[in-house]
């Protein structure tokens, strides 16, 4: 009886663990920065408007963090050291990651088609 109880408890624990695991979702949107969010319209350098990429990289270099903008949502990026963030800064991308609340943990980024 004790063995059956332990086996049942172990199986139940495994099932609960799988249920708590976030599944990856895929979105299309832009890699931006927390300071500018959805738009980089007001950013200029020496009187000339910066591109979205230039603005995002400059803001992050000066202490802001990467965010992902999809539709009206702005998601914080939990793994700021993800290698492709800087490469695709300011670009429209297809992003795959685990979303929890207002934060995404990025697992893959590719140029949007």
C-alpha cells in the first residue's frame, strides 16, 4: 500500500510540474527599448532623426532595456543578454518565447517575412 501511495504521489507531482510549465508562443512585432516603447519619433541625433535601430541601440547602451512591442502590448524581455536582441533592435521580427504576465523570455528571434 505504501508503495502504491508513493508511486501515485510521484506521478501526480510530475503531472503538476508539466501543467506549470509555460509553453512557447510566437508573435510578430518590433524589438524596441523601454524608454521609447512603441515609437521612436522624437529621437534625434545632431538634428537628424535616428532610425528605430539606431535609437533602440543608443537607448539600451545608455541604460534602457529591450522590450518587445506586438500590437498594443509592450512586453518586458526577461533575458536581456539574448544574443539576437541587439542584431534585430528596431526591426520587425518573429519572436518565440514564454510569456508570463507582461514579460517574455525569448527563445528565438528571426526577421519577419
